C-alpha cells in the first residue's frame, strides 16, 4: 500500500477532485477512524497502524498528517467542533459560544458516545490527559485570555474552561441527576451570568 489519499487512484472519481478536497476527505477519514478506535480500545491500545487500517490508508500517511499517536489524539479531541471559533470570538460572545460548543460536542447523537469515551481516556491515561490539557484546552484558553485582557486574563480564561469541564463531568460522566436532567435553557439561564462575569472583569476604581 502506498501513502496516497483515499480514493486517489487514477480510476477513482476522487482522483479528479482538487488536491485540497482530497486532503480534507483523507483527514476526515483518519480522524473518524481514530475517534472510533480511541473510544473503543482506549489510548494505550490504539495504534497508528490500526487507525490506518480502519481508514483504508497507509500508516505513513497518518504519520505525515499528525506526526505520532499523541498528535492524532489531540486532533481527534478537537474534531467536530472548531475550538478556534471561541478563541477568535468577540468578548461578549464567548459565554454563548462556550455553551453552544459544549452542546454541539456532547449532545449530537451521531458522535456523542465516542466523544464521552474520548473524555474517559483523559481520566484513565496520564498521556491522554496531558495531550488534551496542553494541546487543546491551553491553546483555547490562551486565545480567550488575549480577548479578555487585563492582569488576571489567564486566570479568568482558565476558570471559564474549568467551569465548562465541570459541567461536562457532572452531566456526561458522573451523570449527577439534576445536572443530567436539566434542559439547555435551564443550563444557559444559570451558567451564562457566571460565564459573563468571568469574561467581563468589573471595572476597578
């Protein structure tokens, strides 16, 4: 097998697609396979070779796109939701986008189970936890901190991320009854004032 994109053979219809579109489809196939295997087998047991086999491509191509298993896991954790959207949002939009992204990630039935299983990897494997913290969460929080500004911007961005992570743990992993049963409207009603207070520092005299 050669390190070519999916369906890139000369007889394949995809051979006539623009190079960037072929790349996008190949990346999507890799990430879909990776998310499924990380969810099913866990971080330690998932291999680059297994992901490549599930995606129907050469393992060298997975390495070319993502470098190693750690990079692939980080990309898998980012996939489905554009985490840079909240990082580039206007200050007043950050609380709303934080909740929108959470629901888009965890409430969509097409990939909800896989997303929750990926999160469990972070609780059981130190390497997975470090990857999500350093390459996903910290990256997003740094962007949010720049938008917030001020001396305690990093703390406020970190607390916003911690608040959302607490909601994720309580609703989807621990399944605390009141949190699990709450509607999106109730969660927004209670959470938005808290998130808004975090991203809009009070004026000091």
